[in-house]
């Protein structure tokens, strides 16, 4: 394995650990998509870095218990940064903001234009450059991001896919943007498929079979929530890290209701029915044997 150089208190040191970069659109996305997998790998000694494209500046207070709190409303972006830092501590990962501004979720018919200068309005190459620098600095073995749909049609999520793909291509080019560090080609790239059709269906049916009210019934019927079938290639067993995932979600207190639908499925039932997190292998530089249960298969 190649030795990576990183900075610790201004001193370059060698770091031979496996490394993973998980790319997300907003603070809190990392805790609802692949969080247990990140916690598992971090506990195993992998260097895990969350790259967050925006600060969630145009988000709302989604936890009804905190709405109307003047201290939170005074500076929601700063509050969200503190929540992100706490979630990272819970998961045992590093986290970096890439410096772009949340585009918001447009509503209306027709949809209004996105705010000028917001993340989703930028050229994908321009948006990719901070991620290129991070990839070349961290030199990850694995990178996770969103598929072309973004997972759901928020403009920042769709643009996260576009910028991630551009960053991977640029980061691997030894002639491009030399000021951002020496080229690095990421060996394995995955799409995070946290909201997979099979998972939602399995949990919904298990809840109903247990005589419990499923949080997914109306959710599945909503037009913007229709879950398409994904190509799941990789399922990482992470049941023992569901608690860390849940604690990371709760750390995003302005965005997640602790009594909300994220937590309705009993964890014992989830461990029995769907004890893993789902990914789609998008690219691999190493031979793979699919399906797999380890994102680092072929790299260890």
C-alpha cells in the first residue's frame, strides 16, 4: 500500500491507513446516508473523511420542538456547523466543509430559479475543485457519493453527483490543476443507496407483519418519494453501529425530530430484517467479486 502524507500540527507525516472520503451535499446528510458504515470503518482504523459541499444555509428548522427558538433562528448556519461537529465526533470521523452555499429546495409551479451563486448553479468543474484538493491530500482508497438522481431531487444532491464525478476525473489527471496537489486516482467509487427500494419495502412489510404502524406507507405513495430500484452491489453489515448512526442523527437537532420517523422502526426489527447499508459500485480499479460485503474488498 502506498504511504500517504498528511499534515499534523503543520508537520508532514506518513499515514499508511486505508482511507475513505464520503461526499455529501449538506450537514446531516452524512448521518442519514451511510453513517453506520463510516462508524464501522472508523472503528476499524480506517481514516474516514466527510466532505460536505454546502453549509445548509437555506435549510429550515425541521424539528418541530425547536421551531420558534430565537437563539437558533438568529444564526441557524452556525448552529448547523456545531451539530455537524458533534455528529462527526459521534461517528469517529473527520469532516470538512467545501465552502459552497446551499441552493435551497425550490417550490412552486413553475419552479423559481435557484439563488444566484448557490452550489447547484455553479459549473461542475468549478464546484469540483475543493473536492479535488481534498482527494489529492487525503488520497482515499474509497469514495462514496450520490448517484445521478442525487438520491432524491434536491438540486444540491444532483449537483453533488456531477461535481463528484468531475472531481474524480480531475484529481486523477497529472496535468490538471497542479497547484491542488499530486494526482490521485481513487481505486473504488460507490454510490450511497441508503434509501434503496428493497430496504424500504422490507422494513415496511416487517412493521406491518409485527402489527406496528409503518412510517413508510404514505411515504412510499408520495410522488416525490417514489423509490426506484437501484443496482445494489455491496452490502456492509453494520447492525452494531446503528446506535452510533442514531446518535449522529440526533446530533443534528435542528434537522431531525428525535421522535420522528427515522426512529420509529424498532432497532431489534431492523437488525433482523436489514442489518446492513447498501451501496452501488460505480467504478473499480481493482478486480471485484460481486456482490461484496466490504467497500475495501480487493484493497486490503
